[in-house]
C-alpha cells in the first residue's frame, strides 16, 4: 500500500491547517524532548509561534534507557502539550508507547508518534492503523530501510495511510554522533514509497554544533520536514539536555536556513 509502485503521486498528510509532503514547504517540528511544566511549554510555545512553527512536539511517555531517569508526565503531559498548542495556534505531536493509549491520545494529539524503540511493536502499529490520526513513524535504532517500510505497511494495512516516515539515525560503531544519520535513507524512502519523509536532526546527531550543516543536508536530499528539539533552558532539561537548542539558537538556525535558501 505504501509503495511507489502502488501510487505514483506523493501522499500529502494533512492535519489542522498543516500539510506535509508533495510540493509543500518543509515542515519544521519543534519543541522540547519532554513536556516538563506548563511554564516551560508556554515559554517554548510562545517563541515557536513567533517563528511560525505549526507543529509542536513534546514527550509525555518517555522511553528512557535507565528506569531511574525521568519517565515523562503521562496523560498530564499530553494535556499540557495540547493546551499549549491550542493557545499558540499550533498542532501537536507526541509519542505513544502502549496500544491501549492510542485511542485516548486522539483526544489530545493531531499526530501520534511511534518512537524508534517501538518501530516493530506490531500491536502498537496495528492499533495506530485503526485510528484516523496521522502517524509519525520513526526508524528503529538498528532497523533497515526495508524494516521501516514494512512497519509503515502494518499501519497502512489496517486502514490508516496518513503516515510520515522519520529517519533519526541508526546505531553504528561511530561515537562522534549519538547515532549515525543515514542520509541516503531519505531519497531511498522517497523512491520506494509515496509517503512524506522527515529527518530528526536532534536525535540523529545528539549534538548542537552541527545542526546547520545537517539540516541543510537533509533538506538538500529532499526531506519533507525536520525535527529540531528546543527548550527554554536546555541545561536543566529533564531529558536530552545536550542536544536541545535554546530558543535563540533555534531562531539563529532558522535564520541561517532561510538566508541560505533552504527554507522560506
Ligand atoms: C523522541 O523523538 O522523543 C524520541 C524519543 O526519539 P527516538 O524515538 O527517535 O529515540
Ligand atoms: Mn529527545
């Protein structure tokens, strides 16, 4: 269903006043790694609104490596995210980790994210296929391109073809970046499938100092959007402190991308 052979035209995924894929301008998805407090989300939301960002992210169910790390606010986090997005005229996306939470989350979210660690959680994929919300599907930590496409096919096979694919880096022996961004995945995914493809430049690199060249690379190979984590005070963020841009750094990055013609 998701193959180019089955449909030659690009799928455009639409929610609220936002469309991604096809001839649409690249969509910038931004917001903190985790929803922490109402004040934090207001600070980030207000700033992103001034930059014209239309899709706000923020994790409420955090799949953390250590059980002792911040696990997210759960449904309270979804509520804060959703209210912040409404307040600033944005739509919102957040990760859901349990099949039984998918339906509940539709009340709060415009887009449901399936994270890298759950890319092959087949019961979650089937449930995501049964709702009428777009799904942002991230590539697994060590998943091949083919496995990502089959995961998307699980969702589509249950009746939901509003899917956005996300390259977020894969695990290799390289330690200079958090993950190795597989830039060739973007044109390959776009050839093999008609779905929009985005690049998460935060989780793939895990470092702020190369965001501009990596963002340019992603857009140059045809990405339909970017995920860029932002926080009002990254140094004290409860997760991914090292890779979240502060609000000024985010504005500088957007300015650089606009000035170099990569963004309008
Ligand atoms: C995220 O985007 O919040 C996240 C946890 O990323 P990933 O699933 O790609 O690790
Ligand atoms: Mn994160």
